[in-house]
């Protein structure tokens, strides 16, 4: 049995005393790692645009989900000065079996973070910005007020920038969702991640129908906010389960669905059960449109924040067309 070798880069302890990135997974047996097919391979980041974005992120002491979640599209997005900011630190209170974000006890909130996010958004010249976060079950409101403060700071720094939030589920945090919705993001995203039958093994800290109700409640509070959710394929789901999930999201009036391939971060994470072929993703896209989603992005490399700005413009155009 191997131990997790991905250690915290900033941990002052050395050698065997350093904390593993995922302490809750360290003693799990290694899972098989399937060889990636050709359609999943991407170029490593390193362009001049990537370097400039990286410098801005570091100068403002920001955390990005691009880096923390090991997103395969990071090189492409950062080259185009697209970055998804991850607020409230880089340590999550949950331990989802698919996720590469660090797990543990988070630090206190940084009161200066909203201003830093606003400044970075202006410096990068972002027309559309995505703000996500770790789960903060340790906070009374799950970090809802901090989300609202970040939205306000971005609006103050760059009033024309449209804002997309990708939030936790705020499980057992009464009133938290209402705080975020009242700040009026342009897009409210919360990912279901997988089908209900996988929740106990893949997303044990969450509840499928709570997440579904969260998305439905956003529309009840403010029908003008676009809602969005995403899932990963390759976790052992069946086609019928995916189709039922689509129906559930449409019942909650969700506008935008993203479907991507799950990629296993380490041998300690949930194994990839299948690499779904590109043509199957296309078939799911056609089915989702037939079910009534305004926008669908379905491909092996699709991620929640990939091409988010362009997708937002398409969402607005399709809503206008639907309303005549």
C-alpha cells in the first residue's frame, strides 16, 4: 500500500512529517488507473499568456480552482486570461472521492480577499468572471456572506463584468442561499457531479435532492438569474440514470447543463470506471437539448468554467430568442 505523495507545498514540516493533501485517503488501497485515450490528452501549460495570468494570480495572492482541481484546460484558459477564482482558502471541509482539492481544517476567512478578487478581475480585463469556493461547513453561513462581498467587490471594480458563481450546497445553513442570490450574480452554478446512486461513495457529504432543491430555489427567488449544473461521466453511472438526472434538472428549471469526463487525480481517488467516447457525449448533448435546456456543453474535456464567458453570451442570446 502506497501513501499519498502529493503534500502541501507550503507546509513547514519536512519529509515524512508533512501532511498529505488528502489525509482521509492516505490509508485507502490504491485504485487502478486506466490509460487515458488520445481524445483526453492536452498540452501542458507554459505559454506567455499562461505565465502572465499566473503572475497576476500570484501577485494578488489568489487561489484558483484551475490549479487546485488540476483542470486539464488550465493551459488553454490561462493563455486567454481566463481564470476561475476559488475563494475562502484552498482547504475544504469535505472529502469527496473524486476531488483533488485539499481536505482539512480551513484557516479563518481573509477579509481582504474580496478586494483582491476585484483588483485581479480588473487587471486581467475579464468580461466574465467565475467565482467558486471550497466547502466551508465550519462557517455558520457556509461562506454565503463572503460570496456576496466578492460579488460586490467585482461590481465596484469592473461594473461591466458579468459574474458567475459556482457554490457549495450550503447544507444545513438556513438563509445562506438567499444571501448569495440577493447579491444578484448573473449565473448561479451548483454541480450535482454524479447520479444519485453514486452519492454515498463519490460525494458522501452531500445530498442529491438537497442540491436539486437548491437550484430550484434560486429560480424561485430570482427568475432572471441563469442556473447551471454539471456532472461527470465515467464514475459507474448508467445511461438511464443520466437521462433521469437531466429530467430532474429540467424539473428544477435549470438552464445550462455541462457534462464532462471524470479524471482520477491519484490512485487514492475514486477510479475511472470508463472513458466515455466523444460520440456518446454528443448523443447526451442532443438528448439534453431535446429535454429543454437552453444550453448544453458535453464533451470529454468539458468543465464547469471552460469557455464560461462565451457560454454566457450564448445563454443570453437564447433567452432573448425564446422570449421573442
